[in-house]
């Protein structure tokens, strides 16, 4: 449909012109069945029904056919076993001792950034339970993660027509929706945010260190280079 030389035809809309013709052509094709699966090239593999990765020890299992010559992705580590204090319901770990009566529970733990975007479409998604006050968080469960900038990002801050230099918008997320984050640029304290974690800065040219800290002492640092 349309002109061979690419000249636009505003009255030719795909929904009204190309699509009806396509379905007319489909109706002219002989009836047939779908292609037979190439079973000689496939094998059954156990996978996590949540992530699709090869199933880990705590994953709900599913079985799918996959090409046996493809590279195997890593085993799913989203499903993890945690321990809860039976009296408070708070999470405990080896840094504060795991009593014999601790409650074992398997949950899905996403990195904070993935959890931030996943929750936008899945508000029912449950976050990891809060850590008991006398425990220390494992580094791999750091609840803070940068959204922007990424590590070692290089940026140029242009100047507007009025001569004013534009600002850089920083964004981060915390696993606890009500957490307070304390923002630092190099050794300078900028301020704090709650729930929506964003901050604008106008850094000078050069290499800078951005640091976020929460009330529990968790921190996430990121290097940023501002070009002239």
C-alpha cells in the first residue's frame, strides 16, 4: 500500500487499507496446521515459573522446552529463604543469631531498582520484611540503589539561551517506601528526601562522588564525571 517513491498518502491508513487487504489474503491461503516443533533440537528443562531462569533451590518449578545447544543462563536467585523472628515478625540473619524457633519463609527479592519498576505494574508485590534493629544488613541486600546516574556516567550540562547553566536531576530508590535518604555530593551534605527520592545539582566540571545514606547506615555511592 502507498506510493513506491515514499510520497505520503494521508488517506491511506493501515487499519483501513493495509490490514483488510492482509486478512483477505490470509483467507485465500489453504488451511494447514502449525509447524511441528523441532523436538530433535529441544530438551525439557526445569525453570522458575516467576523469572524463567533455571530453577534455584527455592523456586516454584515449571518445565519448558529449550534448544539444547544454547548457552545456559544463570540459576534464578530471586527466590530466597529468609528467617523471621517469631515474636516480632522482623527479619533476622546470622549477624544477630538465628534462634531455633525462627520462622523460615521463601520470598521473591528483587534488586531495589528492579523492584521499583516492577511495583509500578504490580502494586501487590510484597517487599522484603524489615530487618530487626540489632541486625546488620548483608551487602547484597542493600536497600538503596541509584536510578540515575549509572556508575561512571559522563554528563555535559548545557547553558540556556539566557546564560544559565542547566541542572542535573539525580534519582534513587529505597526498598522501604517510607525511608529517608540523606544526599551527599563529595563531602557536602545536600539534604534529605522521603518516598520520592530525587535531587537537582549543578556540579562543577570534574570527577564527583555521590553518596546516599539511610537511617540504618546503609549507603550507596556513585562516581560522576562532569565534562566541560
